[in-house]
C-alpha cells in the first residue's frame, strides 16, 4: 500500500519543518523528490539527510512569476522524467491586524501562498492531462476555514487554495488527475516554537487529541493523497488538526 | 502551405482524440462528430498553438468547432 516507487514529486518550501517531513516521507515511499525553496543551504541539509539517491534540488523564489512558471519544467529537466506529484507547500505569513496591514503585506502573502500554487498547478497540469495521471496536493491551513485575527491575508490565501483546488479537480478529473488539499492545524515548527507558554496551554486546551501536531502528521496525509490508493479522492480537504476544528 | 497545415491539423486531431484519419473530415465537429469533451478541445487548441507557434486567444478558440475552423484560423494567422 501507498508505494510511490519511481514517481517524481516536486515539493515547494521543502526546507521548512512541514516541507522537509513531506519530502522525507515521499522519498521513503520510493519517490524521486525535487526539493525547492529559497534557501539553498537549508535545502542541501534536507537533501543530505535523505541520502544521495533520488534527490534533487531546484532553488526558486516563488514571489517571482517567471521563476514560479519555470519551476515544474526545471524539476522535470533535472530529474529527467515527467512530474507525477506536485506538492504546493511553500508559504509565508505577514501577520498583523487588518487596520495596520500594508498593501504589500497583503500582496506578498497572496502572491506566494495563492498565486504561485496556481502557476505551478497550471504548469504541471499540461503534462499530467496529457499523460492521464497526476496528483496535485496543496497545503492550506485550518485558518482558511476558521479565520484568525491578524491573518486576514493568510486566511484569504489559504481559503483560496481550497476553491482553486475544487475547480481544478473538476476540470481534470476525467483525465485521471486528482487535486486535493491538506489543511494542518497547529503544528510544532520554528514558527510555533516562539509562542508564549500561556498561549500554548490555551491552544492545547482546544485540541481533543491533547497535543500539537508534528510535521509527520501532515506528511502522512500527503503520502495518502499522492498514492494510487487515493485515486478516487479529489477536490477534498483533509483536515489534520488533532480535532481542534471538526469541519 | 495550406495543405501542409491541413495535414498537420488532421494528424494532431487523430493523435489527441484517438479517432481514425478518415473520420477527420473538414466539417467534422470535434465535440459532435469526434467525441471530444470540453477539455479535449482545450488540449487541441494548446496542441495547435505548440505545433504552429501561434497564440490562439480564448475568444478565437471558442469559435474553433470543426476541423476546417482550425485549419482556416491557423492558415490566416500564418499568412498574417
């Protein structure tokens, strides 16, 4: 079950906590992984941990349209085979209350968190449609469903991912390509490490499963959606949040 | 020139829709006669764009319903 042997997977934001875990688990299942991100050194660290086989690095800055548009073909070139699995994981936050949010805070987050996943999906779908197979998996967030003060930009982008994915899923379903979303809740990463203890306590009180998420919890959901076994699942959002929001 | 275009268009249609070459008559409609769905027609237009190095804008693409429509449009673009 869930073998990804010989499949080519492109993971954006692969140097982050969740991205690295996704790369690791896809690789463990036999996939050839292309790691993308802005920090080449950090990508090399992730690649080194995976060993020397079936790993490639293609640095890219997804706030640059041309780089986003070219990433899929660059990944295919470096790996020497067509793309089977696209994981839109890269994202950034510019948190602040709406009244203080600058135009650029809004634009940057929408650009990287929503527009670049579309650009990548558009590029990937051309080949996937033709080959009659493929998987597009985008990482959203629970705040795309619930909202979160200080994250109007991020929540809008993450909700947008869901609407986009449902539309793409309907467009390409007949071609054997599935398009799905994974929406994590609060996951232990560098981003959440800095939360004050009192905030963590309060967060944990809202999670029926009684702990923060691990990057591996999210990665396992990606592995499932990437697998042949998930071939009849499309347009859905798999919430991985310890039960914090049952939607 | 235009025969060359017609042959190439027909070849692309045969490849993409998996139909026999003799079904690809000039007035054959992609959807009604050749079994294409809406995504097939988009793929065909993309294949034409690639093969002939032309850009077919959305409003023009919508009007390309038959084999002849495609040949005429591309011939006009290449002549321009």
